[in-house]
C-alpha cells in the first residue's frame, strides 16, 4: 500500500513537471509562422492530384485558387511571380517523393497480402517514413519561403486564414446553437 502511494505521488509529480515544462515552451514572438505538416493525414493520391503544375501565364491570369490567394493577400506582381516559382519548385521536389511513397505503399500491401518477408515490409515502412519526412521538409521550406516574401500586413492576413482553418471544424456546432 505504501509502495502504491509512492508510485502515485511520483507519477503525479512527473505529470505536473511535464505540464510545467510544456507551459514554459516559448512561443515565437516574431518571424514567420510555419505550421507543421500532419503526416498522419497525408493522402498520397490527393496530394499528387493537388500538385498539378500551377503556372501563371503571360497576361497575368492564374488558376482560381492562386487568384484567390493573390487577391486576398493583395500580392504585388513580383510576389505573384515568385509564388509561381515557389509552387513549381515545390512540385518538382515533392512529386517524385510522393510517387516513391505510393510505390512503396503498394509494395507493402503486396507483401502483406502474399505473406511476404516481415523484414522486407519493415524496410519499406522505414523508407516510406523517410520519404514522408522529406515531403514535410519540402513543404516547410516552401512555407517559410512563401511567408518571407510577404510584408507584415500580408502575413497577418495569412495568419487569419490559418486561424479560420483551425476554427472551421467547430463552426457548425456554434451555428447550430445560434451562438453567432
């Protein structure tokens, strides 16, 4: 009984210290805010479909999503051009990685369905994870370059979009209760 109390007390202290340490993590006061890429929600097929070439033609016309971003953030022509280059660079870097993930995922499925070698499955899983990390790095690099080309007012607009995206899943509950 005494040993159980000690374990519970020790566990409580560990949890309390962990909460204190978590609360002390400084939040960045300045500089670009770059969201982490959630790899658990990474859909390879959807991501590949979204990575179609995003080009801006000579007369300044852009596909609808880019045009919306350009208008909302009030990007200048030079920024629009740089955004197009960043999108193309991201595509060139990410598409081969995503295709590698897709290929290895099919190999894992084939091995699992055929009762293949567990070591081979493990190797493929590690390769998939490494490719996912590379995709995340490509996206982080893209986002930090994109944010760095924005002026402070444009960065505030982008941050408002990020906050709206976080709030979107809970809006139906507030709407249903007529809280706004």
